[in-house]
C-alpha cells in the first residue's frame, strides 16, 4: 500500500469500465478495478500481468500507471474526490522508493503467474491425454464386444478431430472445456427457486446465494455466446460460408451482447436448453427493469382521433414534443461510434454503421445519441437478421455513449438505449442494458403494428402505448444528460 494515501471521500468500489479507460487513454489494467485497489502495489502488479501479460520494461509500466492517474486528476476536475485521490497516487508513483517496491513486487507476481500458467497447461495436457486414452480403450472394448455378438459399433470421434476443437482458440477469453452437445452449450448449473421449507431465518444468506448464483449465471452466458461466436468466426476465417442468422450470432457474441429479441431456432437462444433460457430471461427481467408507469396512456390521447392521426403520419416526430430530443433521418452515423472505430482501427477516417434514423439529444455544441431505428420494406429473413445485428451493436455503442456523458454514478445503472426494427407496417421495440457483470442484453419491449383500417385501431393502442413509453424513457435519459452537463459547467465556473 502507498503510505498515508486516503480515498478523500471517494467510493471504495468506484470503477472505470474498459471503454472509459480506452477513451481517456488510461492503462487498461485499471478497467473494472475498484478504486480502493489502486493504492495496492500488489493489486496493480496483478492487474497489469492479467491485462497485458509479461513484460521486461518495468519503467514503462510505472510510467503508464502514473500517467493514467495524472490524466484522471486533470480530466475529472468536477469529481473532486477522484481528482484528489488520483493526484496523490500520481505523485506517489513517481517516488523512487515506491518504484523500487513496485518493481520487486511485479517480478515476484510475474514468477507466480508464469508458474501457475505452466501448471494449468500441464493439467490440460494431462486431461486431454487421459481422455484420449479412455476413448481409445472404450473403442477397443466396444470392438471386442461386437466380435462376441451385439449391436454394431459406431466409432467415437477422436479428440484430434478438427471439426470439434477441444481447446479454446488462441485469443479466446473463455474456457475451451465448456461442455458442448452439438451446437448447444450445456451450462453447469440451473437457476432454482425453492419457496418450500422453514427458511425465514436464513433469508439474508439465501439472498447472498441468489446474487452469487446470478453472477455465475451471467459468466456462463458470456462464456457460451463467446464460444459460439468464436467457433463461427473460425469458420468464417477458414473460408466457409455462414448465413445471416449465424453472422448475427457471431457479431453479437463478439460484442459481449446476448440477443433476447430474436428467439428463433438458429439465434443465440438456441445455445441454451429451454429451462436455462427461461432462467436467463427471468434473471434479465429482474436485472433490467424499466419504469412501467411511463407506459401508461393519457386518457385524453386515447379518445382524441386527431392525436392518433398526428402519430400515424409523422409517427416518430410527434413522440417528442419539445426540442430536447429530435429524430435524425437518413443514413447517418453515431459520432461516438465513429470515434470508437477510429481508435480501434487507428484510422482517422473510419466510419461506424449507417443507421436509418436516430433519436438525438441536442445540447450546446454536443449531440448525444439516445436510440436507433432500422427500417426494411418487408420482413425478409436475411435483411432482418442483418438489421437486428446492426441494432444490437449500435445500441451497445449508444449505451456506452450515455455512460460517458454522465458525470455522476447515481443514475448510470438505470440508463438504457432504445432501438426499433421496422419492416413494412410492423416492427419491434427493444431496449439495450448492461448488467453489473459488464454483459449487454437486448430486451424486447413490445410489438409495433400499424392499423390498416378503423377495425384494427384497438390493437394500435398497444403499439401507441409502447411507443409513448419508449419516448418517455428516451426523454428521461436526455434530461439526465442535460442535468449532468449543467452540473459540470457549474462546477467548472465555481473553480475559476
């Protein structure tokens, strides 16, 4: 620990996401690390080894850390506790005795890490060898039984079969030993709720177990969708043709996003058993709630035909009565997505996906995307899958942009991005959320069906209710951004 380094009132569990570290040019080792661990030389050494692997240039590691703390102390001036804490850490990391202590700790941690890697590799090799011997022995025994009279023997595929890789891809962050049956990933545990028995005295313990189980469940979902995405990506690199549905599964999985909007037989949902998928949906519905009161229909709007007509013709524009949120039409790109793509590919002219329509907050010299719309003339499968894949990734970028635009952390967990997929006179509304584990979910929020006659107007009321609820959430996000920007400017003015 740095001696006498205080948090200055900063929340000990305050964290920066990987995306924030990338945008602020911070060392990625600080991503998702609690603020209380920043003053621990052991934690900093472990985090750097995990994030970057081994390196011999210890001076560059120290330089990267104190530069990161220096950036935070200067670029987060309105966050006084963070500024004071990082300013002190930056000074401490420049001290000679601290640098020497860090280098000693780093070398020791690196030796332990490399030793553990060797042990893990040895265990995997031993496991694969024992499995191969077991399969070969079973194959031999089956042949002997066949020769004595019995059912014809069907050879068991060898672990060397290239069509079923037994180890993860080189760059894969997931466990290659995740059990797979065909194209379906079998998770190790299922969500269970038991209301029976006399458990009142253990309610708090049960709550902790449920929370821990939910976290493990998300980890398993993350592993499953990434494993499937990497497998499809490997087929793509090998020159195999993949259809639009599997391409969507690949793109969403590589973006750490689980699509609960499309539950068809070839979607990400097909990676899980029905019982497991139901548990995942139940968990997401509990984790990613939206305010149901915002979906209530005003009585005067239901009974006034002119208002319905006004929504029917300029449908999206009429949802936002003030100038805080506007609808931008035409094939446009998200400024935040453009910036992310340019940083990712080191290409100053790179552009993100072009989207048919956007919900945009317009502030003073600042535009922030709040949602996205993709439209097609009909529900053609290939185009529909392509559009939904774009919306999932665009919704993720919109949500990241909202996180980056907020100063405080109070309302961050309640933020959501909204996307609409339209095809002809029908469509689907969905919201994009990020859980505390860092996984993104696309959650369906309602079907959109425009009326074709007076007789179908009753059903249109449900569509109208969903759209108004979406508009209320989008406007609420816009108000949060406006308040956040005003607070930042007020703090800057007070410091002058």
